[in-house]
């Protein structure tokens, strides 16, 4: 598992744009951004949505994710340099300085707060809390195996944030937004456990915590499957809370099928298809589910 491999979603090129895209794995934005738009779409049944609101939600989410990922790269640069899988990242190989990375994180954080201000007062008030949480994640592997869920909750803020951006108020029923947050938290936590499988030996050698490193491959896969079952349950609960119709629940069924296919690609004795399971299937899931939610809003 310690053999050097090239990370997925890494682009060739030496331009500054390519460097920044790779630095924060920008294509990974597709994983949770559609869920922020799910929150916007569900909120549209309660309050009108403007194009400006959608644009600022996208800006806010992208900036927050940039800040979180960039901060993680800075904090973990020593571990990245020692891990063959991550040794070619920008900071370990010297294609970006720590000062440049720090400046980019500061700018992204400022853009996030500015976008929240442009959305509404509630989002502005909550923005420091959201930002603090997504930055805090970078330290959690040093003391808890459940860092996967801390990351998941950071992205679980997305649908709640999208909803609050439109309504400016908490959902009715109150548990709708927590259900959406739990759905994304468990989904991200589950696939992050899968992503951590190749680093078991490295994490153990460095004293880092993860579910795979502390529980082993077989139990880690069981935990990931349990979390993804929780994802489906939470999506169903959110659908009932939002009063959603048939297309929403068809989207849930499709999401469940995608998760089932994802887990069929990975077993305790075969991790060779992990890259496909992580990068392709999770992007397909989030986009597909959003399209079903959007279709219900447009056609019913």
C-alpha cells in the first residue's frame, strides 16, 4: 500500500492556474456543491430564488472549500512529503511556497465571508463558525479516528447553507436541515474512509488516526457501508420533511444504487478499483441526485 501512485484528478501543466487547481483538487468541488444546490432548490418551495443568490452560494461554497483544502495542505505538508502517494503535491515538491499557499487560503477565507455578507445577515453571522469548523478538520487525524465525520460535517454544512441563503431562516420542520447535514456527513465520511484505505500503513507509522488505521480494512469497509446506509435513511427523512414528491425519492433510489455499485468495486482483499469508486461514482451521485431534485421543482 506504500507504493507511489499518482493521485486522481491531477492535471498536467506548469501554469499558475493548473498549480492552484491541483493544490486544492478543484474538481472535487463537484462532490458536495450539488448538495448546496439541493438546499437552494428545496428552499425555493418556501421563498423565491434569485440568480444572484445562486451565484453567491456557488462562490461561498467554492471559496470555503478552497480555504479548507489549502489549509489542510499547509498543516499536513510534513506528512505529505513523507507519504509516497502525496509526495508530489505542490508544497512537498516545492512548486508552491508556504507563504503563497497561506496567502491563497487567506484570500479564499475573505471571499467566503464576503459572499456570506452578500447573501444575507444570517449567513454572515454563521460564516465564522462554518469557516472555523472546516479549518479545524485538518488537525483531527492527530487525535481521533473519526476525522472522516468531522470532514463530512464540514461538507454537510453545504445543503443547510444553501437553504438558509434563500430563506434567511431555519427550516420548518426544524429537523429538515439536520437531516440533510447528516446525509452529506455520512456520505462524505463513508467515502473518506474508503479514500484512507491505501494509507493504513503510513498512518500507523506516523501516529495518525483513521478508521482503517485503527480498525483494519474489513471493519473499515463495514463502517463505510453503515454510514452510506445512514445517508439513504437521512435523505428519505429529508424528503418527507420537505414534502417532496416522486422524483425526489426516485433520486434517493438512484443514489442508493450508485452507493451499492461503489461498494461492489471495493472489497477487503481488492482495493485496485478504489480510485474509480472514489472519484467517479461520488461525483455521479451528487450531480444525479441534484438533477432529480431540480427536475421535481421544474416539472411539478
